[in-house]
């Protein structure tokens, strides 16, 4: 559970820093001879995608409630779009468009650069990533992605480090410290901690620390859980979350990779505590079969002995593993949240990935519904601030409404 949707958010940060485009034209070919898929092959691939999502995707009802989109009911429309494609490139683009109607940042097609990055990251964590590597290393996938050109937008020697990721400031000397972190990018951890560690040591006697994660799309949960939080804790805190699963056959392999066991060892939804169920979405009782309870303890490590208050600045750009930080801070009382409602989807594993059998294209999707300690769906309801003010980021911190709110609370 330490790594949360790592790959998506690394790429998200590369998008906003101008290095990368998820909408890169895949220039797809199925072999060195540029053999194109037949209509039947395309339709069979879509049928395969549709069936897996129908059985395992957790947020169909949320999409109906929030966006008025009944994705499953539009199958015939999607088939018509696929029949109208002229080549593999068109097919890929149509699949992108079809998946965009999930209105979920963790549902997408995988292009060449994303594929290469996933291989690199999951091979480094092979012991808990077998299911992901099985998909990435299939012969059909290798043939497809080897035929695509590399993006010229990403330097080959780049380690995907987000530049100028951490900014620090002493808003009021000996009283209020400020630290902004724009991404929890895994590749930034080592370098960023060379800035963060001495800064935290230098403000250990301050009255307040403001951690600004507005616009932080996430990255790696370990950025904050294994580094920042342990330094600021003086005692162990525990956070409880739940993962609910539809029970389809396909995602079981990913559950085994991360938890080490299958559905057979999970609890049944019918046995879930009534206090948790009453806050959960109604479809949990009808469309889901299993759940796991995750009690995570966070212990002090290299603690600076900080006894002041921690404030976390949030907005709707806070997503994935940054959202996980907001959930943790709210549930445990680690910090007071200031700003606007987050972007959500911070509880769970990396999205499952799936290879389409004919084309070799890969798509991904969340394999579970993440619930907070009281049973609330984090994807649907996100995280509300303790103090709601405008979270607009300005160049002048003294005029920032979130900063003003913090200063008012500590005066």
C-alpha cells in the first residue's frame, strides 16, 4: 500500500512541466510490415475491454450520479465508432475517446513513453508487481510497442525529475514556516529530501508549519509517508481504510501481487461493519463481493521533535497519492486542512493494466473502490478542508487566502 498510482502522476507532472503529452499519436503498427488490424480484430478487442470493465470497474454508478454517464449502455455507439476507424491509429484514438467518458484520471490507454516508464518502474519492484509485468512483457505487447516511435518530447537521459519541486519560506521568523511541494514524484525523493530534511530541522521549534500541496497530482506515497511524516511525528499514529472489490476474475491477479492472497482470503461485503456500510455508496451492497481492511501505522523516524501545528493547503488539483496524504492528515488529525475540496482517488493500489489480445494495446483502470475510515468513497466525495477558503495560488504569499486563514488560526 505504500506506492499509490505512481506512474500516472509522474506523467501528470511531466505534462504540466511541458515535457510530455499523454495524447501523443501512437503511430501504431502491428508488425514491421505495418499490417493493420481487421474490423473483426478491433471489435473483438473492444469486446474484451468491455467485458473486463463490466466485471471489475468500481465506479460505474458514481459516473452516473456525478456526470450522467451510463457507460455500459453506450456499447452500440462505441461499436459504431470503432467500425468507422480506418487504421490502427484511428482505433487507438477512438479507444482513448471511449475511455475518457469514464471521467476518471486513472482510466486511460497506455502510449509508448508511458509503456517504457512502466516497465522501468515495475521491474524495480518486481516482487509485488508480477501481474503488471505479465501484461507489459507479453509478446503481443512487445511487438506493438516496439513498432511505435519514441517521443521526441522526453529527453532519453532524463530521469523524469520535476525541477524546482520544493519551495520553502519563513513567513514569520521563529514562528511560521512554509513549504510547497508540487509533486510527489518518486524520482524526486532523494534530491528533494536534501532540501526538506535540513529545512525541517531548522524550523523544529516553530509554532506552525504550512505544507502546501495545492495542484499536486501525486506520484509516490512513500514521498510523504516514509520521509516527511515520520520526521514530524512524536508518537505512532494509525489510519484505517478499506478496499472494496467487485469480484471479477481479471483483477484477482493484481490483488495477489500486492496483498499476497486471493479473494478467498478477503472479507465478504455482507460482513462489513454496519457503521462503515451506512456511509458507503449503495452499490457496495449489490455490485461488490469482497473487501480488505488496511490498518497502516506511521511511526516517528529521525523525528525533529516538532510540537507546533501542521497545516495542509489543498485544492481540487490534489489527486492520487497527494490525495492519500490529505486523507491521512484528515483521518489522523496530523494536520488541519485549509483551502478547497480535493480531486480525490487517493486510496488503493496502482491501476490494473490489461492487454488487448489482437492489437497489443494496453489500457488501465482502478481495480478497487477506496473507502475512508468511516466508509466514505474517496473517489466520489474526495476530501473536504477543515477551513474552506479560496485556494487560488498567487505569487504573493502574504495575499494568499489560505495563508491568511492559517495566520488567523495561530494568532
